C-alpha cells in the first residue's frame, strides 16, 4: 500500500513540475523568440528603406513649361 502512495506522490510531483515550471518557461521562451524575430525584421526593413536611393521629386516632370524664347542682348 505504501508503494502506491509513493508512486501517486511521485506522479503528482512530476505533473506539477511539468505544468507549473516547464510549460510556462517554454511559453515565455517562445514569446521572447517571436518578439526578437519581429524586432529583427523591423530593423531589416528600416535598413533596406534607408539604403534605397531616393529620387528627388520633379514637379515639372511631364508638363510642358511653355514656348522657348531666345534671349537677345539689347545694347
């Protein structure tokens, strides 16, 4: 009879160890890895955007300016 009680206590302790210690640590570790991965991706995207050459916006692009008038110096 004492043998069964010992095994029951041992089984209960193993159950508590798994569900109170090991699983929360695993969940926390997984969440931290996910957050670290997201931060890395954001940094990489920001770095890629910073490396792309920015072209100056030309407001007159595609619009005709008007007739060209030759300049003659008057004396």
